[in-house]
C-alpha cells in the first residue's frame, strides 16, 4: 500500500479510480492510522469458508444439524425467493 498526504488529491475532480489507485491510503498531518489497513489485510487472508476437513458437509443452514453425523429432513434450496436466481450458479462455475 502506498500512503499519500490527504491534501494530495483533495482538489482533483471526481472520477473513477484505476486498479493501482485502490492501493493508495491517505494520512493527515504526520501520522498513519494502520488499524483499518491491518484489519482489512487480516480479513482478506482468512479463508472464505472454514471447514473442519476437506470433505466436510457442514451444518444445515436451517436447523443447525451436523451433516457429517446425520442428515436432517430440511428442504434443500434457497429459503428466500430473492436468492433463487443464484440457485443454479454453483453448477455453472468452473473451478
């Protein structure tokens, strides 16, 4: 990440930023506040989904049953109709 004084771009007109510009941070006076930067980097380094093992079936999102020990009788599929458009997406994504 590159840090620049907050005043460096204060008079620039509003515009879209480029990909390299997303790595620019700003500081005021003579100090850097790194809390947000460190938090962001830690969160980005965490796995999206934590599993106990590679073949883990996870927990049922409806009842919380551990699917590794037994299956529940909950209905599969999105419970919220707003998610139905994404229901078949997993099968179309190439890993």
